[in-house]
C-alpha cells in the first residue's frame, strides 16, 4: 500500500446516510484526506477513478447488476469495507426477506404491480431477497450502524492505515448502557434488543436518549452465548424471544447467522 492510499466510496441499495455521516465529519474528514487520496465519492465529488486500494461500500445487494458492480469493485480493491447495516448484514432492506416477493411488489407498486406479469415491461431484475456485500464477495472489515458512527469510521480507517486490526467488539449494547449509567429500557416496560445487539461503537446512544436499542449494529457473534444474560434473567426474557421480536434489521442474519460470509446467490 502506498504512503497515501487511494480510497473510493460506492453505494448500492440504501439511503446513503452512512456516506452523509462521513461528509458531516467536516474538519475530521479534512484530516483524513491528508493521509488518503479520495478518488471516487459520488455524494461529495464529480470525479471518478477505478484506481484505488481501499473501497467502502454502502447499501444492500438487490439486483444482478449490483452483483456485477460489486464484483468489479472487489477486483479493483485490496481491501473492501462494508459501511452501514445494509452493506454489513442486509439491514432494513432485508425486512422484505421474510415475505413472498409477490406481496412485496404489490405493497411497493400497488395497482402498477401487474406490470411484473407483462413480458414486454422494462423492469429492474430484482432478487427476492436483499443481501449484504459479504454474501457475494470477500469483505475484510465492517462498520455497522444505521447510520454509522463517524468516530468509529475514523478509528477503523486509522487502524487500517497503521496496519492494525479494526475488528468489531463482541459485547452487547447492555455493557455500553452500564458504562453510560442508563436506566434500563426494560425498566420502562420497553422490549430492548440491547442484550443481543453488538455494542462498542454506538455508546448506547438510543437508550441514552430515552428510547430502546433497535438492533441496528447487528447481532453479537453468538447470541445464545454472548448475550447479556444478567438482563435476560432479571426480566425473564430469552434470546429467542428477542430474535423474534424485531426483524427491522436482522432478517438476513437470522437466516444465515451473524458470522456468515459468502453465501449462494438467491434470486
């Protein structure tokens, strides 16, 4: 890797909120571009180059065209980093995975859904399920979250540039809540996903602001073993009950497992 490596950002099916968080780093971002050369970042610049060592990808993979683009990114990059829940483990887009595709299209298009039965209609060839980048290519690192935490992004990039290992923490959000001295969401009669959601990067911000953990950082590596058992036991909640409580982010992870890597492409 050169002294000033070239980096590029790519977006797939998602809101691009993670890239917006990076732009919002402002002065910190200016510090970052002192040590890397950004050659492609559609949300921030018009220039583009396919000459880069590090690629950041945002969004889930939902079409064959997405797969082609992602494979091209992978072939050009030495390191691929998934940023945000959608790229890391399917995220919100994967909520459709537990529904049949016909129902999904009817909800999305209403009366116009009938055009999917028209052989002459020009439509996007979409997969029945939304999947993360690692379902199709090797991904070295992830920065989860919806959106990502800017500080965790900086720490990840810094570690990579210094030859370190920016591996994710594997403790639940409950640990961060304890450190923040938060009132437990269960004490407010709310079902909270903190006991089985990966902590270490969000500082339990949702619970700190008076709501519950929604699970946007994905599951801890082994929910059955890594969960915060103290909270589960105190409030009489099981890991399975939490897994079945909320599927806003976890549909792909529930099917394939938190540590799953490349899977067979499902169309």
